[in-house]
């Protein structure tokens, strides 16, 4: 159990680096574990020594792997990476998780892929830009849908977007009384494309 938990944390760090990738990219701040930055340059491409809060499904590594696979599969379909490169990236990440290896804290996952000769510098740059753009669009569309569904209002959505952009855990919004725990759970569920009743809590 403890070994699986550690593997999940390492995978979480790796996966998150696909999401937090540039100052213009909005991503899932609550993906991170509340420990000193894990294995990658966490939350964006530069944060290395910040405490971060993980959300309620952080221990379910398969959920994070699904998020990562979706992003990479989209990149493959749009010809940002080839099928061979996709396979190599997935294997590389799985190997790091299994062996509990860390990525250089001064680099992000994209630099790591270049260093390991999986992607060229240009290809890694294109992938980074592509995933960053897609993640921002996903955040925007998700918040718009939550507004339409009456889960949050425009002011709350603005605060959520601001917190994510500033790489702050969304749980801070609960503490400040900006959103409720119920709203938080629904936001996270929508962002991560899985049901509100997360199996990892069972």
C-alpha cells in the first residue's frame, strides 16, 4: 500500500508537469501533493520549493494516467507527436514511476524528454505549447459549463481561474469563503473528467 502511494505521488508529479507548463497556461493546481515539490518543476514550469495541496483523488494514479494519456493522444491525433513518440513518452513516464526516479528539479518533463532523446527540442516545445493551449481551453469551457449549470457564478469562476493561474490550491477559496466544499468537489470532478464519487476514496 505504501509503495503504491509513493508511486502514485511520483506519477502525479510527472503528470502535473504536462499540465502546468507556462506562465500563459492555466492548469490543475490541486493535482499536487502537499509536500516539497515532487520530482518535477511543479505547478508551472518553474516552481520547485513550494508546498502544494493535492485534491481528493490524488492517490488514484490511474486517473492521472488517464488525464495524461488523453492529452498525449490528442497531440498524436493532431500530429504534434508521432505514435512512436507517444509510446516512448508513456513508457518513459511509467518507468520513472515504477523505479521511483525523479526528474531534475531545475527542469520540467519536456526537458526530461529531450535529455532522454525521446523528443527533439523543437518537438518538445511544440508539445508544451499544444498541451498548454488545450488545458487553458478546457479550464475556460469547464468553468463556463459550471456557470450554465448553476454550480458557480461568474464572480466565483473568475476567482477560480485566478487561483489556478496563480498556481494556488483551490482549497484556499473554500477557506476564504469564496466557494463551498460542494462547489469545490464539483469543479474538481469536472476538470478531471471523472465522477464526483471517486473510487480512490474507497
